[in-house]
């Protein structure tokens, strides 16, 4: 009688009258850490082991039995052995029937096996309820009470009751369970701790390519050309002068590439006359990593700011200025003051500062804890309105920097224009298209399409297509 | 028997044996997105529609019925139609009796209707349990698994059991439910997604006013006066020189305005001899947006730092320095080194750097995720002690900047003092009052009042007054 | 019948049919704030008071009774009186039997009493279930709906059912309960709100010592020596020049001290041939405050950056440069341009910028909300790989700064080497040891030890020792 109600209502299980017992198969490092933490939180722990005598490192208070004996003592069994050794579980099918098996395993490589470990376990022991959990937690995070460690535990499983019980345990251990749905999510959960910044790969490689390309472009113009034409050694420019050309170019290009997929998507929607058709894969992927592109661009912009601010400290700059002054003083000649040059110089600098300031604001609002405190409308306002303003300011900063020299033939070296001219191409394209798109007549059509209107009604769409439309939403917002 | 207990205890409902069925009225964009997400999380979905045949865009697995048919299949019905079309629900009163209706609607304007949509729904269908939820979530956030989107779902309702069930659904969808109490909170929840930074309005308009005022003040002194008196064209100063005067003034004034309401409140409490009387509304509102005032001030301070650091790069500055050097070199005259000027210059810069550094620290601790990891005492220490230290350093920075010129008649132009002299007024007032308030004799009385002591005991206070006292607490802390 | 099930299953208690009644003992400030918030969230409140008539400030809707009368009306009683007045509860033992007592008290000092207030309460009223909660929340945080206030409520108690009910109340009030286990955790929870940055103490005192020591070291070399040797007044150097030497030294030393305990731990493990022995306490503590050490180092590095960037604005620097130019112009002598000096100057600056940039990245990823979104592998990558790269760049920056003068006898003043030479000692030691440790042969042994291999198998370890091993994990990662 008592037992029945316990099965039915997991929330009353760990009452003080009787401690809940959890069984752990395997006495490895993580199993022991988990056991210790659970003992501290008031659970009883029994270990199941092939060789119950040998385990000398187990925490105080835990008992060790054979696998089948241990399994009999608890309804919930944590499988803390490697997937390769799951085989022995087939012999325990009888005793594991109806029990909850918690798969905590990880692999060494992404997509190492055709099916996830948890699904494999569910096939091996068909009568048990398999729940995937704890694989994203390190043994260290389990032990340390640090509030800022990653405490999210992804949980999935086909049996909701079993999943609820595991999530209760997670919560009792002071961690945050995140329900990821059915066992089909296990593959993704198992891949998660093996990932190394997957969304950053494309921005990283792209920016590496941009940097290398523009670095050599500038080396040709600023180092090789003076050497060939005058034998001048300007190699020292590679430390600061050239990076300080490459970084702003990379920043501006990447920032423009944040907004380019949005306008491409809008053109596609206008052309197709519907939002209910999925975008090409490359566009979908591009749109999903816009935040990362933007943050990499912000990184380059910050480096550009630092490299610019140290200019007056550099030996080369000090030497040049001193020598120019001495030459003029010796010749007793004074430059007249040019108000237009002062205007150009000051407005170029001011535009850059304001653009960078807004850029940093965008970066701060993309911090998870900040974006959690704003509502959707505010987030959209910051990321879209302020974002475009940033792009406009930074593009104007680059244009004013060019000033009068812009596209003048004298700035061509070996037929190569200045690097910043190339950097302006993508931002200008984005801004021009965006300007066309916000013209009232076009904006009206686009808004109607995004609210669900279709030029030619399309017949049934299946669920998968529907899912993909979500990215259009993002697009309509950002 | 089994079934009855299932009805009674929502946490065991979504067990694997039987999938919970949720009904959605309306097949619009958001209804379909919600349906798809719920299907992915293991729910069964039935749509209720006026015209069950027409809906071709619905996700796979969902069925469509007439409204009454669909409502019969589930205990929980999500109303995904606009408030204007709620009328048809009156005909379904019978079938909706005792069921949970989830109002997910939003309006187009703040306070568009006299009562909230959810309360209106509750009046229309008196027998049902209305719960407000999901209105703060965008269709896109529902679909994307992004961890950093805004995942908070505000939930309110009069029936706790119905509310619990909705909160369980929210949690299962991977979102974070926040219980906001009874249906009276619905109006606020419906206004929430329509707000655009409401707490930032006052700081924004105030700082805009300060900027415009001081900008024209400086234009008069630095551009118009030289033009009138000598025909000199100094318009280029409007790009950097004048903003770099306006920004620090705005920053210092706003920072002082963060601490001014606190000292006003203390004076009011001392005068009244009690903390149990609510403050004037303007003071309450002012105290609630101090964080925003402080962050705007930090923004201006950051701009001031950037504008200051670019000084040596500017053409005007380089030209001036070069010419001055040439003139002296030609005249073969050298300035003697003045140790006191070096002291003034260096200490003014050092005070500014330290003040800015502390200011940034204050800004970082006001990030939500950082302030969550400190306890109340630490938060108070940072925001109050470090805050006043920042104010003192920044005020001293401005004073030393003035140096010997401070208030000297020669710096008056058209009877207008330098702008920084005006900027010092509020900070100095705040610091002087604060200094008086921390004198032991006054501090003792104030502390007693804030611990509940009253000079003249006041009779009964109702709940609303009590609520307003809360801001006094803040005041006693910050 | 109805009542029994209510007792058994707390989650169905606050259904709309009957409001849950909560009793509060004591009518002080915090008790009243709590009552008001609970009334707003739909609870019924009864106050228990020694003198039921006198309480005039209570919120509307709450009733006041004598202690025993009030206690009879509710199963859950919040004790909002000071520990010193707990005595009267012994007389109520009968009526409190089986009820849940919530201890919300705080002390004035850390470890003020031998046992925690909650444990003391449990001894006084043996028949009741004592739960510790709410002590970390301020009355103000209770009232304000601000999303970013500290909303975490630590809860502990021996009776899980009672604890669950209290955690439900916490959740209903819109706060976040964190289960901290049994009542043994009460002491720590009671100390928590009294702490003032405990993990920051060691880094703070260490950095204060470093600053003071290097400040006086530099004063001796740069102020006293010139005064003694030439009567030159260089006191103004104490405002910027000397801090700008002290801050980078402190930053580099602290950064190296972040990585030193890791290599010490590795050496210890290699020497002992096992990871299953706890480290000395000082090493454990040192490893736990590495994050704080790193952030303090980042603070000094930021100050160093600001102090460096203002160099060209300083009067002293401008005067020196102008005079040097004038002297050369008068002598009609020009310095030849030295490419190697340009290389040294530029690469020193570039290394510093890149090091600082990575350092800031490290700081950003240590923000709680950012570190929550990365998995363990990514966190390790950033904090370990990028961390060492930062250390290498900053050390190289300092070495190149020294340039040719490095260790040359002419830079000795009173046998004292330049301060930066001393600053390089610890970083170089760390980098050399780390280089040895990553040599394949040693790395292989270390990895085996960290995976659990032991050179000499050790017999049983008790739980406490096991707990301490956790820090080894950290070490193996960072």
C-alpha cells in the first residue's frame, strides 16, 4: 500500500521517514563523485559492481553489491559504465524491468555511433525506462558549490514519470534540469559536451580568411611596393600599422555580413511572394550565426580602437612628427591651419567613436543575462534599429577617413586601390538594398508577406518545412 | 481509480501511458508554432477552427475539428485568436465549463481596453478557469533552441491548479514559468511586451535635455564668442571639443542625480520623524530609475574617455603643438618645467582614470547575472560605498581640472562661467548633504527611524501605504 | 478525506477552492513585508503576537492572534522573531507538533553562536519540522518586482516534505528556491548574508601588498634616487608614472599566480604518483580563488591600459617632447630613423594589446551568464588554452619592453634592478614548469594519474578525503 503510492507520486518519495535509495552501476570516477554528492543531499547509495570487494575508493556510507543485488534495492539505477561494457545489462533484463535507467555516458567523438548511447541502452533493456541525464556535468562541477559553474543538466526520456523523478534528483543536487523531450534528443545531448563552439566555426574561418587576405594585400601595398620602388625597409609596419588597417576592414565587413542575410531573405520572400518556403541551407545557417559574426566583428573593432589609441606612443610616429617639426622650424616655415581638414579629421574620429560605442552597446545586450531582461520588442529595437545605425556610422567613418583621397588615381599602387575602398563594398551594398526595402511601397508588400499573405497560395506543407520557417521570423525581426 | 488520482495530481499526468491532449483554438501563426513545439515535446494537439477543412499549413500530427468538438477532447484549451473574435466562446460556455482556458493574446497598444484580455475572457466564460500565459514569447523563440533567447513566461490566474498545469506545460517546452499571482496581474503582463524601455524614458529625456543645453552653452562660449569677437571660424570644435565637454558634464550630473534622491529621502525621513509615510510620487519614481540613470551616466563617461584619448590624434591638436614648437624654436626660447603644473595635470588625469574604473565596476555589478551572485550586503557595499567613492573621485577630477582657473573672472565669457563650474553644483550639494548625514549624531537618529522608530507614533496604515515604504528600504541601502 | 490527501500532496494545496493559510510569529519589519507579499500571492496570513492588539502597521487582510491561537490555524509557521526570543516557543511544543517551522533569522556576526539558529530551533521544538529559508532575501527585494535583484532563496531542512512545501511557497512568491540539503547546511546559509566577498579577501590583500611594495620600490628608484643624486623634484611621478609601473607588475604577477597552483598541484601529483591524496590546505584555498585572482589582475591590466593611453596628454610628456624638439631644431640636428627601435616599440605595444584583448575575453567568459552557455570542454578551452596564451603574450610584452636594457648593469640603481625585471620572475617560472609538464613523456604519466592510475595503490579513503580530491579535477582542467 505504502509502496504503491510511492510509485505513483514521486514528489513525496524523499520524505524524512524513508530515504530514497539510488543504485549506481560502476565505481569509476564520475560514479563516485555523483554518489558522494547524492549522499550529501540525503540519498542512500548502493553501488553495483562486477567485483564488489575491490572498490576501496568509494565514499563513506555507500554499500557495494553485485549488479543484480544492487539493482533490486532501488527503482532508479544510474549506469556509470562506458557504452562498450553495456553488454552485461542484457543478463539483468528481468530485474531491471520497469525500473528507471539513467544513462550518463559520453562518447569520445561527435556522432561516434549510429544511435545514441541512451537509445542503445533502451534497445538492450527493453523493459526499463531509459532517461538521459548528467552527461554535461563534470565531476568537479558536481562537487564544488560554485554558483557560476555550468549547472544545467539536459534531461530526456520517453517515460515522463521516470524523467520527472530524475529531474527531481537533479534539482535536489542543486543543479538545473532542462527537459529536452523524448529520447530522440539523446543524440544531441550526447554531442553537446563534445562540441567546441560550433556556431563560431564559420565566423572564425571567415574572419581568419579576411585577415590573411587583407594582411597580404596591405603588405604588398605598404611594404613590398616601397621596397621595390625605393629600397625602403618598412617591415616594422607589419606590427601595428598594417594590423590597424586589417582589423577595421574585417570588423566592417563582418558587421555588414550580419545584416546581409536579412536583406537576401527579404529579396527571396519578395521574389517568391510567400514566407512559407524554406530558405536554402546556406542562408539558414548564415542567419543562425549572425550573433557570432557580430561579436567577432566587435572584437576586431575593439582591437582597432586600441591600435588607434596607441598611435601617438609609437616610436615611428613620434620620430616622424619630431622630424617634420624640426624640418619646418629649420626652414622657418609654418603650415596654415585648414579648417576643412580639421572638420574632416574630427568628424571621422567622432563617427568612429559613436559607431564603436553603439557596437559595444549591441555586444552588451547580447549577453545572455541582459537579453533575458528585455522583452521581444526591446530586443528587436536594439538589435535591428541600433544595429543598422551602427553599420551606418561605421560605414560613414570609413568614407570620411578616405576623405578627398577616395578613389583618386594617385592612391592606386600597382593598380590596387586602398584596402578601405574594398572594405566599403559590402556595407554599401547592404545599406543601399536596405534603403530600397524600407521604401513604403516595398515595405508594405514585405510586411503583408511576413504576416502570412501569399501571392500564389501554396498547398499543404509538412511539419518539417514549417519548422524551417522559424528562421524567417528571425529575419523579419532582425 | 487510477484515472481519478491522475486528474487530481497534475505532476503525474504526462506519464508515458497516455499522452496529454491540448486543444488550440485558432490556426494563426502563433497557434501553429505553439502546436509544433508541443507536438515535439510529446503532447497531442487538436485544433479548433471555424472552418476545419481550410487549414493547410498545420503541423503534421495535429488534427482539426470544429470548436466544440475540439474542446471536448481536452481539459486545457489555448485561445489563439484575437480578443475581437472572443465572441464565439459564449456559445461554448457549456462545453468549456471547468476547463482551463489559456489566454495568450496581446494588444497593439498599452492599456488598449479597460480590462485585460484575460479578465474579459473570464467574464465571457464564467465557468472556465482562465490562465494568462505565453504572450511574452515570440513564435521564433518557441522554435529556436537558442539558450539565450528570452525564455521567461509570465503566468497568472485565479485557479492555482489550472495555473500549475499551465506552468508544467511551460516547463516541458523548455521555458521558464514565472508565477505572477492572480488574474489581476494580467493587465501588467499584457502591457509588458508592448513596453519599450519604460524605466529608461526619464533618464533618456533628462540626458537629452542636459546634452542639448550644455551643447548650446558651449557653442555660445567656444564658437559664437570667438566669431563675434575676432571673426575666427571655430565650427570644427562642434565635432569633438564641445562633445567632450558636454559628455563629462552630463555624466557627472547624472551620477550625482543617482544619489540625490537618497539624500532627499533621508532629509524627509528626518523631518517627518518616521519611515512609515510614503514619499511623493516623483521621488518614488526617481528612486526606481536610479540604476538606469547610473548606466546612462556610465555611457557618457565612456564616451568622454574615448573622446579624451583621441586628443593627440586630432589634426587640430597636432597642428597647434607643432606650430607652438616651431614658434619657440624659431625664437630660441624654452619654457621652464613647472612641477606644480605637472602635479595638477597628472593628478587630474589619475583621478579621472580611477573614477572611471570604479564606475565601470559599478556597471559590471549591475549586470543581472553578476548581481545574482552577490548577497545583499555585498550588493549594498558595491552600490553605496563604491558609488559614493566614484562620485567623490569624479567630482575631484572636475575640480582639479579647473585648477587655478576655477571661478577666476578671466574665464567668464559674456558673464557665463565655464561649463564645468555649472556641472559641479549638483555633485557638491549631494556630497555636502551626505557628509552632514553621516555625522554620528544625525546618522544615529536616521538609523533608528529606519529600524522602525517613530518620533510621533502614527495610527493604522493600510496595505498600500505599506507597499510604498518598500522604496524607503532601498533608500536606506543605497 | 479531503484533508488527508492535502497533507500528503503539497502541490495541490493552493487550489482555488481553499486558500492556504500561513502563520507568521512576530510582527517586525521583515515579517510584515513577507506577509504583504504572501497576501498578494493569494495566501491567507495570520500573525501570532505576544500582544495581539498593539500591531497597527500590519498589512490589510492579515489577522492577529495570540501565539497558540495563530499556530492552530496553520500547518506552516514562519518564525520572524530574533533568536534571543525563541524561548517562548518551548511552551508551544504541543501545538507545534508535526508542523513546519520556517526559520528566517539572521545573526549579526559570522559564527555568532555555536550552532545555527535553525538547529537551535529544532532542539527547542523537537516535534516540529524546521526549515531554514528566506534569510538571504531583503524586505526590499521581497516587495520590488525587479527581475534583476537577488532572488535566490537557500532552503534546507531535514524533512523533505516540509522543505518541499516551503520551496513551493518560495516559488509562488516569484523567487528561486535552491535546495541546500539537510539542516546541517543552516550554519552556512546563516553566514552567507553576512559575508563580504570572502573569496576576494586573499586576492585583495595580496594585490594590496604587491601594490604597496612595488610603489615604494619605484619611489626609491624614481623619486628618492634622483633627489639624492641631483636634487631633482620628481614627486609628480607618483601620480601617474609610478602607478603605471606598479599596475602592470601587479597584473602580470597575479596572472602568473593564477596558473602557479596548477603546476604545483601537477608536480605534487607526479611526486606522489596518485591523485587520491588531498592537497595541503593552502593549495586548496589558493586554487579556489584563482578566478578572483584573475579578475583582480584584469582590473590592474585595465588601469595599466588607461594610464598608458593618457601618456601623450600629460603635461610632463608634452613638455619633454617639445623641449627635445626645440633643442634639436636649435642645434639643427636630426635623429636618424632606427628600424630596429621601431620594431621593438611596435611589437612591444602590439603584444600588450593582444594580451590585454585575450585577458578581457577571459574576463567576459567568467561572467556567470556567459559561462552558463558554454559546455565544459569550451570553458576549459577558454580558461586554460587562452589563459596560457594570455600569460605568454603578457610576459613577452614585458620582456620586449625591457628590450636591450634588460639586465644591463646601467639600469641598476642602488643595486636595485628595474621593477619589471622582478615582475618577470614568477611568470617565467610558471611558463618554464608548464613547458616541462607538457613534454610528451611527463604529460603521459600525469594524464594517467589524473585518470585514476596510482603508482602505489593506496588503501581505503574516507569520504572527506574524497571530497577534497575534487579540486584535483579542477586542476586537471585549468
